[in-house]
C-alpha cells in the first residue's frame, strides 16, 4: 500500500510543482520586471514549499532570503509580510523551485510506514500534522498559488500554461 501512496502522491504533487514552474516561466520578462505581484506570489509559494518539506522545520532557512516587515501595509502585492530581499529573477526562482522539486521527490520516495506517520510541528506549535498531511497541505498550497499566477497571466497576456495531469519521475 505504501508504494501506491508514494507513487500517487509524487505524480500529483510533482504535477502541482510543474504547473507552478510553467506559470512562472510563462511570464514575459518585461512584465516580470515591471510588476512585483508575480515575484511575490511565486516567491512566497516556493519558500513555503521548501519550508513544509523541511522535517523537522526548526531552523529552516530559505535558499533565497527574505525580510519581514512588522509595519507591512500591502506593499505592491506582497504576500503576508514576506518581502524578498532582492528582485529575484524568474531564473533564480525557477532554480530554487527545481531544487525544491528534487527535495519533494526524495522525501516522497523515501516514505515508509513509520516516516509517513511522523509529526511535522512548526516552532509555534500551531501546525501539528503527520508527514502525509503536511505533504497534502503543501500540495494544495502550491496548486492554489499556481492557479493565481495562471489567472494573472490570463489577465495580463490572455493565455496561461496548460494543465499538467501527472508529473514525470524526479
């Protein structure tokens, strides 16, 4: 049974990551450089993808740093209070996303009866999930923001990437 769970979970989670990749990659460079919203949404999604794949999450540090702003007032579409420390390029985000995709594949393919039931608990203790549940939560989060980016692409350039039904291997 665990082999079926691993295989199905990877194919769907990997497809969500691939859809995020396609949405970020599809943004025209000129529009990427003139509006910050796609950067903020893409960045937020990738950082949390990485964070939720970190077991245990204590001491997590993203590959592309951010700052927080306690006085955040919705700066040009920033998500939550995470503000990238630089105007990261699509190439930088896609490189980070590829690393997270590999991390995700490695984690999922290494699941067994014991590790799938281990706990993922954030530092505040407000999120306390089994590894299986945090993976499903994470996949939903990635898909949510990939859909946002696709909707923004349709509005900006009247097209968006096609649906990805299943991920290929790692």
